[in-house]
C-alpha cells in the first residue's frame, strides 16, 4: 500500500511569490492551478521558477489544473492542449479541468460535444503519459442549466465515461461539491473510487437548521466550503476508502474558501488541514521491522 501524500494547491499566477513561503511548511506535493485562463503565463518559464524555489526538497508538482470550458470555447480547448503539452516541464503526470458545458443549457445537450472534445484531448494526453481528471464542481449550475462544467453529478459521469472510456481519464473528486447537492460523499466515493485520479482536500459544513427552517432554494445559505479538519467529513473514512480502492495519488488542499479561517488565517488553516489529513492517513509511514 502506497502512502497518500498531502499537498496543497497553488495559484499558478501567484506561484513565484507564494511558493517561497510554502515549501518549508510540511506540504509533500503541490498542484499548480489556473481558473478559466492562463493569463499569458509561459508554463516552461514558470516551471523553471518553481523548480528553483523548490530546490532539492522532495516536493513534486503532481498536476496542473486549468479549470475552463473547452466545450463552448475553442480558446479554452487550445489552452488545455498547451497545458497537456507543458506538464512534462513540471514533472507532472496529471492535468485537471472542467468537462465544459453549453452555458445555461441542460447537461445532456453537451454530452456529444463533450465526447468529441475529450476523446481528442485524452489521446493527446496519452501520447505524453498524462492523465486527465475532471473536477466535480457544479460552479453554481444545475442539471437543467449548467454553467461551465457538466461533470458534477454521477448521472453525468455515467454518460461521460461511456463517451470517453480511456484509462487516462477520470475524476478529480472532493466531498464538498457533492455535499452542496446533499449527496452522501462517503457512499459515492465507495462506488466511484476506481475512477478517481486526484483528490482535492476540501470539506463542507451543512447547516441543517437552515435547511429545516428555509429549505434549499437559495433563501439562506445552507452549506459552506471548509478546509479539512473544520467540516463535516471524517477524512479517516475517505482515506481508508481510497487506500482500499488502490488509489495512489495525493490529496491537495484547495484552500481560499473557508468563511471562518481565511484571509490572514489562510496559512494557519491550510497547515492545520495538512496536519489533520496526515493524522487521518495514520501519520508518517514507518515500516514494520518484521515485514520483509
């Protein structure tokens, strides 16, 4: 059984400034992330800066995320192709994104185009030994009116994997995005663990009093994104399911969302989350001396 490493997400456009403050905090991996645009980032140059900052520390860059809409926007698809082609500069083996959508239209309308786009992208990725993961974030959309990502619900996943059955294609999963739909993340993870290629370390708190009093039609917020250790999930259960399912990736904390421990408390929050997740995996691996 392979130890699951605990890392964090770093905004790509901030990496050169932020990484020097993060490399000695105990994170075991990093993920570079971009939202909707690379903002003219030269990825080869960024990779050089990142490697120089990390130095001889054993902290790999495990994945590059560009969360965009490659179904509706050709320029987003081209940017994803660039990320796939550039991942090797970082030594990364995974690229993460959204599945895309026809904005404001039902999920099912986008499935054929999704298949067309991602069969092409997964082939390009396979040629470079890259795996693609779809983050399970609804981005405020619904099944009837998607925004930029159809890949947020298991009904869509079934159709997506029918369209793109390649082995280098899977899910970038976190419990939060299922909890906002009032889906049980533990039961879901047990069912879908073999399709998980990456885990975002983000949790949620569900306000059941608000649901009982106001319902779920946006009268009052009833769920809040949280850093692991502050939310409702038992990550010992999550990590145990991942280990039993043969997961060999890492868990990268996706910070900058916690409504209580953000702002000046962000680093404190992320380090707490990191230490909590390490505890949930059983601490640091120590080989049993009687095992050979």
